[in-house]
C-alpha cells in the first residue's frame, strides 16, 4: 500500500501557498512572484544538490488529488467543458487525477494517460478512489492549501515535503491555519536549506 | 546612528513566537517545548557553525525594548513591585530596557547595568528614548511577537534575524499576522539552515 503524501508544496516564509486574487493571468495570485521558481530546474532537468535530491519524485505517485483552484481559474458553474487544466493537452500527471468541485462534470481523458475526474464526494471517499487507482504507488495531495489543510485536519496525510521560499506574501492562502490539534500528530523530521528554498519534511508520528 | 533590529527571535515552523497560555511555569506557553533549545549553546559558549556566526551579538545592542509578557507573567495591575523580570538580580542586558505596560511603575535599577523602564507611551516615543540611550549602538526589539508586529507595522525595524525551529505549535502568538502591507517593505536576504534551526534575515528595502 502506498503512502498519502504532499510533495514540494511551496509556501512563503510567512506561510502562504498562494497569494490573493488567484485568476487566469496569475494562477497563484498576487504577492507570490517567484514562489515556484526553484522548481524550474527540476522540470528542465538541471537541478542539483538538495533540490535535485528531493526532486519531483513523479514516478512514486500513482494518483493525484487537487482542489478546483489548482485545476483552473473558473469559479461556480462551468460555462462549458472546454477548460481542461493549466497544463495543455498532455498534462504532467500521466495517471488519474481527482479534482474537487461543487459542480461535477464528466471525466476528461487527456493525452499521456492523465484522466481528470471531477468530484464533490467526501475527502475520505476520494482518497479511497485515488488509493485504489494508485495501487502500490503513493497518492499525492497536490494542492492548493485548502485541500491540503482538509486532509491534514482529517489526519489522512502520511508525509509532507514542503518547500519554504524566501518570500513574504503578507496575505493569501495559509497552509498552517485552522488545523486545530491536527498538527500535534506530525513531527518535523528534516529542515534543510538549499540555496533556493528550505526543504521541510513532516511525518505523522 | 545604530539600527533598530530584531535578533534571534525564534518562531515555530508554523509561525508562532510563543504558544498558548503563557504563564509563570511556562513563560512561552504550551505547544512550543524546545523552541529556544538551539540558543543554549550560545549562552554557554559552545555554539558552532552558523548558529555561532549569528550569535547573540550582545555587544551590538545599547538598548532593549520588550513587551510586558516578555518581562513577566503578571497581567493587569502590579500587585507590588517585587517582580523584576525572569532573569534574576543581574539580567543579561546590561543597558536600559523599556517594558511596555498599561500600568507604568517606577524604573528598577538592577545589578550589572540593566535598568528596567516601564512605559505606556507610543512605540515611536519609546523607540526614540531607546535610540538616545543606545547612542552608536543598535536597539533590539526583543519581543514578544506582539511588540515586534507593532514595530513592523510602523515600518520602524531595519533588520530582523529570525530563527525558524523545526517545531509545530498549532496555535499561539504569530509573528507574521495582521501586518497589512508592512511586509512589502521587507526583503528576505538570507535563509540558511543550521542543524538546529533555519536562520532568516529580513531587511527593509
């Protein structure tokens, strides 16, 4: 059985996974310029040192769960089914992806093996589906902050690899907020800086 | 003219400078055990590497400003003047210290050159007094989080050296909260991990 993981979720030094006013032109909102710049070398294969060690780890993941804001900028009812994510015809997932939305629609099969499923089911149910699809591989809860927080509150995440970028947003979507006592279940087992970010690993005790 | 600085202010990974229910037995409250352990080697002179480089830097400071919670556990009116801080007869400041309180009382001269002044004046006025006392040296805004936030909001801090400890508190006194646009004035110029904590330096642009 694989693990349930958060991987390379990047937050600002003041704790935000996204800024304010997320929209088509600014998918991560305002105030978080350069938040994910550290990942560019991961995608183009030029990462070195600690960043490369943490890596994308894409081969470990057999299914992905994400929130609607991570899937796209459209809120409320879908005007039509033309929006199929930020990632073009061949998204970098290559497996089943569950997208939370209050407005479910038919699944979309993309090139390269990615299928987007849209769901308004409870997070536990969706996780079970994702685990079944992932088989021996891990499930990644990809984001945004709101979905990660929901799974954290429910104690359903086994391991989180978080990157803290040396950026101050001032406002936005906080990762560590409204978690009640959920964080007491987790331990920080690693906190190391690369020249670009600080990599932090949380595991459930 | 010296700078106005925050130095070695330590926060949890989730951003808290103190936990909940600060009191005599737990000056930093619950949920933040070991938050300041990394500083022990600084005080006993055994620190090495990056922690030692950042250091206490005590000789740079000519005056200190702190909040009442940092001075002691007593809230409201002082029952008497017997409480003179957590630090015994010879506090480690050896200069003038201003303590914010809604209940000012007579200044207390301690052994070793530390004098505690109690004030309910505006933060700008207190800073001017501290600057005058510090002369060419720097003024340290020592904490807690609430006092640091007030000076940050007013844009009065030149440099902050913050230590992020690999600890999750879940709740408490946040450092980066309710700062409005104040953080936009600051830039993270350094973020490096020692084996114990991540040292972050913010400077005003």
